[in-house]
C-alpha cells in the first residue's frame, strides 16, 4: 500500500483530539499540531512529507505524561522533554505503519521528532522552528503570567537561539500582547 500522508495526518489529529487541555474550544495538542504544520508549510512550502508529519506529531499525546510527573528543575524538565520526544516517535511509528510508510520514512520522522542533527540538518531545524513558533503563539502569554520579566526574557532568548533567522523573522510578525512583545524585544536586544 502506498504511503498516505493525509490519512496519517488525520490519524495524528484523531489522537490529539483526545487532549483534555484546551486553547479556546480546541484540544491543545490538536491546535498545536495543526499550527506547527502551517508554520512548516509557510517557511518551506516544498517540505518533505516526513517533516510535515513530524511537525504535526511534535506533541502527540503529550498530555498523557505530565511535566509534573518528573522532578522539578531544569534537569527534570530536560529529561521529561527528551522522553516525550522519544515517546512521540514511538506513537507516530505505529500510525505511519498503518498508513503505508516504509521503515526509512518512519525512522526519518522519529529522528526529526527527537531533533537529531539540529544545527546541521535543515529539516530538523524546520521542525524546531515550527515548534518554537507554536510555543510563542500558544504558550508564551501563559508563561508570561507565571514568570518574572527577567526569567521570561531568558526563556525567550533560549528559544530564539534554537531558531533560524527566517523563523525569528516570522516570530516578529506574530500578534502578541504589549508585555509579550516587550519581552521578545528585550530578549532580542540582549542576544
């Protein structure tokens, strides 16, 4: 059976529709997956199907393993994030197998989800760019309400450091609150 990109994306969406966390009236993972796909297609219209799938699946069933289930602090956060990327890869592999993707394609999607080759692989960079842009669109204001200005500047500075120049340019065009725009400006000025 030939690979069916539309069916794979629909299966990812179906899984993410179960997210109990919402942004507005949409499940968070569903909205974030679709937004990441849109960013990939905006930044690189000719992106390979594996890149589109990785963007769509970058938070696949993420709510099932909450951040709070790992230790506090940076080390706990990094372990949680790494484990999540690996789990997303396992979950998407089952979906891709059902929709005709071969092992090489599946392994490529898994590598993209785990951000292997970040800094050297343009496709990995594209997935990272999309994830960072989605963060700025959907989670930025939420964090801004919880963290002090200087801490938030550091978070945004680290986010920008992972992004390509094209993605940073796109970030500057995202509609943000005045306080969020100020943090972005301060992070950019300090970079």
